[in-house]
């Protein structure tokens, strides 16, 4: 991680779970981190997890990544205030359990796509503008999922709605970004990190107890994998990293 000391990282969905763990660990690794969230006060509270001398390196900014105009405004502000963006962690994600064939769930479907797909695309596009302008080595990490590679279907369980479809899209988008970054002639890496079950607030409270009883990852496990990906030398690009808890059956 030495190459990223004093460089700037943006983490979406930084208020809890995987995003919060990544934001804290990147600051500890020597980066200046901008944590984006609708719950900006929760990002501010993460400073309590940092040594006193590092708290100034975590900055909270309010951003709803389902709103393209808001993304554009916030990323322009970050670029101007911090002299560019070097690392983008697209972590923000949404899971809702409801069948696609149910009535009156159009808003849920759109919210998942707007968060998990369109938000990721627009955040990457705006971060790329900054990366292109400043011309430094950069890295984009998409927090994907194992269900973005293999669809899990259990007839006795509620449908995961558009979540797997949105993560399959992230898998495809990662390869598209890899090719586009190569064509851009800028040294920008892209990596998809696909965890298995992670105990986070993305699940409803009644499901978290079930998850805790079986094999599961913690947000810190995923964060450690992200730091590993970022720590590779310039000539190495980890395109896809899958991380599962030991004993996971799927």
C-alpha cells in the first residue's frame, strides 16, 4: 500500500458494513478518504475508530448515488478540493427480497438498478474524469458478489429480486471498464471483488441471526481483500477476486 500513501480514495456506501471497514482501513494505510453516504453522520462517527492523528484524513460527504446530478456535483467538488481522485471503491449496494412477478414493486426494482448498476457506472465515469485529468496511476474496485457469477435458486426461499441480475451486470461492467481503461492509455486498473455471505446491514434483521449461525464473512475480511488488490505492483492487475467463508455450501 506504500504507493497509495497520501493519495485520495473515494468510498461509496461508507456509512456501515463493508464500506465503513474499507474507509477506516484505507485511512490507516495512509490514504485520504472521502466517504460518501446518504447517512453522512455515520461516516463522521467512523473517526472514533481511528487514531487521533489520522482522523483529519477521513472526510464525510453526503451523496445519493441514485441521483446522477448529485454524483456529478460531489465528484467535481472532491476533485477540486483534494487535487484529484486516485482510488474509487464502488461499494454502495441494495438488496430487497421480493419476487419480480409481484404487483407494485416497480419502485423497488428501479431502486436496486439505480443503486447497484447505474450509481456504479456514473461514479466510475466521474472518477475517471479526475483520473484522466491528473494522469496518475489509479484503481477502481467494484464490490460485487458471488451471485454476480452464479445464480442461487432455492424454491423455498424468497426471491432476491433484481440483486443477482444487478451483480451479473457488475461482472460484465468490470470487463468493459478494463477494456475502456486500456484504450484510454491511462494506467487505471479495475477489479471486481466478489464476497460470499457477509454479515452486514444489507440483510433484514431477522435474516442476520440466521447468517450468524452459518459460515459468514465479516466486513473486515472483505476490506483486507481490497487492500490486497490495491497493494499489487503496477504491472499486476487482479481482475476478479472471490472470497468465501470456509464451509460455505454454495
